[in-house]
C-alpha cells in the first residue's frame, strides 16, 4: 500500500513539474512571437558622391508579461523595392511590457544600387523596408526561438 502511494506521489510530481516546464516554454515562445519590431526613424547621416549613411532607429517592443533575453536580428534592407544591404541589431534583454530602441548605421554605396534608389535618397523621398528574423532565448536560455518580421518607413 505504501509503495503504491509513493509511486502515485512520484508520478504526480513528475506530471506537475512537466506541466510547469511546458507552460513556461509556451509562454516564453508566445512572448517572442508577440514582439513588434518597427522602424521609428531614419536620419540621413551623410551624403557623399559615392555613398550615403543612414541611421535607422529600430524599436523592439515586448507587449507580453514575460521577459525576453538575448533578442537579436540580422535583416535585409530595401529601398524602393531594391535590396541595398544588411543590417544587424545586437543581443538585448527586453523586460516584460517594455521596449528598447536600437540604432543601426547603414552605409549604401551607389555603385551597388539602381538609379531609383540613388534618386530617392538624393531627393530625400523614399520607402525603406527591413525584413528579417528576430531570435531570442527562452526557458532559462536553453532554447533559441525565432520570429520573422517586416517593417516599412517612408522618408521623410
């Protein structure tokens, strides 16, 4: 009788512990899935004869009730529908229901892009799009999960 009670207690403890870990994993993954990544502002830092530098201010917002650690991303940048380069924002910790802003400097060499892109930049009238995948650590930093994102900003 005592042996059966002991086994029942052990099985119950395992089920409860597994359920708690499953809930934690699902809520962490859901938190990263709810993250919003948007371009907040673009500043033309420098316009030269052969290149220009853009400063992108990217807002990463975590609306969930879970903290997200080590959120980072590599993304492609397009202007007027033409690929112009890659951007990166480094690993960051984003507390629950808060945001963090990242600044990314992008250098565009005119030799690598079309005339439509050059004209848009020189006239200071263009749409810039970033598309990529944000990654973050969940469940005590044991697993990495990812979310695809896209954001467009019209300059000016």
